């Protein structure tokens, strides 16, 4: 299980993404839908810990991975073994 709390992504003064709580249980699949430019890719990059490549973004949040609490930067620094994002047509 992985759980995120207080997800915030900002660019300058603009809040790009906010989620109070989000949890994915082992074996669970998620489905994201939305119009172009609504934040789907940004959200997936956040989940995977890939936003370190965008230093201009302010990233906040707590990550609970196997019940171990980490801040988002620590999560990115110690990214887990693998992360898979599939896209089925």
C-alpha cells in the first residue's frame, strides 16, 4: 500500500495540483480521466517520485509506504525499486 496526504504542487504562486488524501492498495489499479492539460501526467509523475526533474515546481506532501512515513523529498531521494504506468487502449 502507498498513501499520499496533503499533496500540493505549485508553480510560482499558482496551485497546480492539490489532493487531501490518496491511497493505492497492493494489486489495485487506478483510472485517470480528464481533458488535456488537467494534470493527469503531473499527478502520475508525483506518484512515481519523478518531479525532482522539475526544480521550478514546489512539491509538498507526506508519503506512507508500507506504513513508513516520509516527506515527499525523502520519497523522491529513496525512490522504490520500480514504478509502472501502463496505458491500455
